[in-house]
């Protein structure tokens, strides 16, 4: 019984510690977590956001939200896809609605 109680306490503490992790918090409800990349090595051409499942989106309004974006920056975004053509795009082109 003591082992079960100990395991429950440890599990509860792990959940609490993980929920307090500020790196995973986002002000964007329903956001996706990704990393800014420059797959073509041309920062002036385009930045893309790569998600953990390996998919990409090309934000066409990134600098409306983040003027100092950099390769490797971790972000949370919500977005809408758009048919707008954009040079050097990798993945669907998107309009960011929320950026954190």
C-alpha cells in the first residue's frame, strides 16, 4: 500500500512540475509548437516553421508578429492557410493569427 501511495505522489508531482514548465505555455489557444528554419539558407528569401511531426508551413506575415525572428527560435502559432503565392515556399502558405 505504501508503494502505491508513493507512486501516486511521485506521479502527481511529475504532472505538477511539467504543467509549470514555462517553455510549453502559450498565450495562443490551440496553437502548434514549432521551430523557425531557413531550409534554403537564404534568410532574406523565407523563413518556414517546422512542427514536431516534420511538417512545414511558410508564414507570409511572420514579421508582423516577430521582427527579430531567427533560425532555431521556438514558437507557438495559430494560423489560417491561404492560396497566396509566395516565392521559395515550403509547405502551405499561412497567415499567422497568434504568435507566441
